[in-house]
């Protein structure tokens, strides 16, 4: 595939439709998104308390993870229950590189992304033969295996070798952060920018040739093959891209926690992640951000209100049921619809009341 | 020109295609037969979804069965499906562009070619509309647009008018009749609507229980006693 091919594919997706819709769609939406991003990067970190800055860093990281899983489930129809383990791989690789080298942080993130991409694509190999429940089971098993390996070997904490584990625990060095983002607020800004880049990367795929191929594969593999799509290649591509962004998220996680070996990557977390990604909405990239908020901000909110976060497991369970039964496109689709419905209802009520009082000029 | 020799397909104890020998010349050819005669299986062999146990298929002097399934589209093989498979999540434009970008035609003319294909099938709508919002007839036309874009050499239409009301079947017939001239592709039409087949195809082949029982000019074939018996039962209804 030539670079020119991608470029043309990009331009062809521009809506050539009615001039009215053209302007509002192509200008207002990016402007709103840019304004939102600027607010989150510039203003939000200085408004929030340390407690919520921490939470928002995790939201940015887990939004990237949700983005990767949403891509697999929503765009290609591949259910993976091993994403938390892939995140752990990324974090491990990043932590090891951060301890062993003095490479700049962006390069470390890139390396963590690329190495995780290779490993994650291996995890995706069964997807070429399996789908649905069986693929979910296989990825769940692999996630379990990775969790066991992590539990027995421990995360690198500055010692020597690839394992880098120093058992003496007298002086444990911190995982370093980017020099420009050493404080928590700066690291939040850094994480949000990295997350935005990952979203752009995925958007560039979804809007062009691979996105079309994935949509075809998701609905019907025969139709995809009949259209000349190499389904094997594009499925692996999806796993590679999802693993890459998850690996980068792992790199951020390493810097955010500073002591990774205190972090659990349980299989339970992969399952909760899938539930929350479904709740957020798998057909829109916004759904990934909602998933990140549900997963990382909501527990902190509940905590500060004195409600046990254990309730979340129940809430997410009900949420998934609700999504599967009534709103397959998730909250990102349902909330605006329900708000519009509520608006119409209120307007209808107002109109019914209006004739009585509204006649006088 | 497609030449099929000794083609057999077996699924366990069932033999949907049994030593089939047939050739399809330029233009639009019909392929008919009762349910279960092996028409769709034949298409699936051509598409590479089903591997035959014996036989060869030569299309324009190339061994079609030796090609990987997804490469056949690049070579110029196109098809529609009995249960229509236009991709709901994509726009009309993207549905067609998806085929074009995996064909041999370069990206430079993509936009024009795709819009041409959409207007060729007579779809008068905003190409950016999502296919999920279209009706059955329009979705079938999107599938046909996908089949004619990007220099096809062989177009397989598997019951393109199934479930469509008479008026839309007529519209579909008009499109099908123009495919060979518009694209230069050899077109094979499978359908149960004899009106559609006779109006579109000069020649027709008839399958019954996986065997070719007749082949020739459509009008003659439809009068053939064996065909009437196979297709409609023992009593003549025509």
C-alpha cells in the first residue's frame, strides 16, 4: 500500500454533501474538540486537587487502554479479555527501559508501544482461527498466564537484568518521569497529550482504508474477502494497533505510579475493562473516554463521598446488562438520545401549557 | 470465458456439485436450478470459500482455483450475496471505495470511479449516507455498485432481486442488462425469477442436484422438458 493511497482514501471520506452540513460538521466539531483539549491540558490540572489530578492521570491512561479494546471489539468484532495483561507488558517494558537507560521519555513510550505491539500481536494470533467466546477464553487464559508470571517474578524495581528485581528492598529507586513532567500536574498534561495523540492515531486508521476493511470484517468475513480484503492481515493489524496504544499507556502507567510493583494487573481487571468499554460505547471513540472516567474517576468520587467502591462491581454489572439489552452503542449514544427525548418531552409540556398563558402579546 | 471441467464438491455425504462441466461465454449468462441444485455452492467455489474435491476452473486462461480467495477480487472477480451483505456501518461511498482500493486500479481515479459506479446502478442519494439507513432495494444496488467498480472481469450475481417488489426487480434488471457493456465483465446471474433471467441473459445453464442438465439459449433452455421437470415438478405449468 502506497502512502499516496492512504492520502487519497483520506480525502475521499470528506463529505461532499450539502454545503450547510459541510461547514458545521468540518469546522465546529474539531473546534469544540480542540477547545475541550486545551481546557483539559491548560486549565484543568491547575484547578484540581492532588487527589483528583492523580485520578485524572489514571483516566487518561485507561482511556487509551479502552480505546485499544474498543477498536478490537467495536470495529473488528474481536473480543479480547487480556488487555490488562497487555497493559502490564507495556508497563514492564517501559519500566525496564527507564531503569536501564537514560533514553528520553517519548522514545521509551514508543519502544514500549512497539515491543508490546509485537507481543500483543502474538496474543492475537489465535484470533485468526477463533472468534467470539473461544477467542475471549483464549485471551483470558493468556492474561491469566501473564498475571502468574508477574506475580512470581515481580516488576522491575531498579535491579539488574531484564527482571531487574532487587530483593533487598533497602533502597528502592523510583521509576523516573519525563524531565518536563516531574510534578503530578505536569504529568497529567503530558498524559493527556499522549492520549490525544493515540486517539488521533486510531482515528486516522478508522477513517481510512483499514477502518473500512475492519467494518467489512466485523459484519461479514465473506463480504470482506469478496471485496479483496486480506482478512488475516487486517485482523493482525487491529491487534497490533490496539497493543501499540496499550503499550504506550503502560509506559505512562510506569511513570505515573513510580513504584509499579505495588500495582495489581488482575484478570478481573481485564473483565471489568470489557464491561466498562461496552458501557461507554464501542462504536465511538468518545466511548473510550467515558470508559476511562467510569473506571478511574468514579471510584475516586465514590471514595470521597464515603461510598464503598465495591458498589461499582454491581453498578458495572447492571450497566452491561442495560447496554446489551437496550443500548448496544453504549452511553455515548444513549445519553444524548435520552436528553433529546427529555427535551422534546419538556417542550411538548411547555407547548401544552403555553396556549393558556402565552396568548397575551 | 470461464471453463469449468469436472468440478465436484462434497460436504460429508452430500455432493452439492457432481462432476460439473460448463462454460460461460462473454455477456450475461443465467444459472438456474431448483433450491439445493448447487448454484450458490458453485459461486462459493469461484470465490474461494469452498474447496472442490476435483475439477478445474479456468477464467480468461488463468487457473482461478490456484489463487488465494482475497486475491481473486484484485484479479477482477466480483460477487453479490444471496443474503445481501452491504456493510451497514459504512457509507455508500465507503462501501464501494473499499472494493476499489483493493483492486488493481490506482487511487488517482478512485473518487470518480466510485461515484460513477454509484450512479451507474441508479442510486440517486447522498453517497455519504450510512448503508444501515437504506432500504432493501437500495442496499442490493450498493452491492451491485461494489461488483462493477474497479475493472471487474467476472461478476457473479446471487439472486440480486430476491425479496424485492416487482418495480425494484425491474430496476435491478435494467442495471444488470447494462453490466457487460458498461464494464466488459462476464456476468453470471443466479435467480429464481424466470422473467428476470430471460430478460437479462441470452444463454442459461441449468443445474439440478449438482449436475448440469441443460445449457444454451435461454428461451430454448426454458422450454426444455428436462428443465421444466427438474424445476417445476413433473407437470408442465408453462
